[in-house]
């Protein structure tokens, strides 16, 4: 029997919790609204208005596909975080730093929030540890501390910005590629369920993943192993040899580059 025909996964309606706020927040909402999230998805934003620096507080801005709900409160209060986690079932949690604080103070508040989530998510959410938690840190030295909270992924703003600037300084023409990747339209890097490309649990050369991705008009450039596969923290592998044998499960994802038409995405 041949492999059953697969179809590329469509975005599902999701509920996302954002804790904290800075000028990265509006960009995240715009990206979700333009292409990443399915129409009808809900984003709850919990932030302390005393720590949000104007004019960055755009939590009440209107969006076409997303329903954005603003919640004011002290994000250092476990009761405020617990109230939302008990009231709704979330697919993702994003923790942002406050832009008006010194990096050390902003990261300290993020670490406190991560400790709260580590305790509350298993108690309050049906999916428990299956919820992805992404946190922003301003100082890369704080990542080791944050790893003790079992957070899925980290975005270290200072390191990411330095990397992009170094790439542009070395070769300014790379700016065209970076602009295309970070723009809403054009090409887009995304994580897709591994089950859309290979049979879960079976061994395949990575070339089989690449071949299946091509059937969708995508380019597979790597994969992300979830904690169920690694037995520890999630691990990302980029640009593996096509001859490498991989065993991907339902907990894992494939990293692909695909073309995104913003107008088509809005009507999908």
C-alpha cells in the first residue's frame, strides 16, 4: 500500500495568553492576525498598565481575524495569572518583558511569571505540559535560570538583534532575504506537525521529509523534537544531511519555508 495522501495542516482556532507587554506585542498580534492564526482565535493579554510604556500600549487595537481581550492587573500576582488559566483553555502562553524596566528587572519579573506558570499550568489546564510556553528574555545570561521552569522556547532579544546586525554587516544583500522572511507576505518560516510529512514513530531519511514538503510547495530546512522525543528540553535541528535517519512523533514539528500571500491568508 502506498502512503496515504496528506494535506498541509490548516491553522486551527486557538486561544493564546500573553503576559506582560512591550513594543514586540503589537507585532506579534499583527503577525497572528495577518497569517498565523485562524479566524476566530482569541488572545488574552494580561499586563500591568503602570509598567506599560506609552505609546506601546496597543492592546485595545482592532484586528480582523483575532479577538483581543485586554486584562489589566499585576502580572507578579499569582492570583491574576491563575484566574485566567482556570477560566479558559489555552494552546499557547507568551511571556513578554516590560519595556519600561531595566533589563535585569524585566527579566526578574519574567522569571517569576515562569515559575508561576510551571506550578499553575499542570493544575489549571486540561492539556497540562502540552501547552507551549514562549518567553522573552533581554539578557542571554538569564536563559540558564529560566530553563528550570520547563519553558518550551526562549526569545533572547539582545542576542537575536545582534545576530541580525552582524549578518547585515557581513553581507548587506542578506537584508533582502531577511525582509522577505520577516514580512507578512512573501516567504515564511513556520513549524508544522511532523505527522503531515511522515508516519509518526517510523524511521525515515530526512530526504523523505524534504520530498513530502515539496509536494506542498514548501522547503523543509529542519525539525524540532519535543520533550517527549528528547526526554528533556525540546531540541531544534537545522539543515541536517538528507541522509540522516530521523524518527519523528506527533510531539515533533518540521521547520519549513513556504510562500505566504497575506491577502489569501486573510480569506483562508
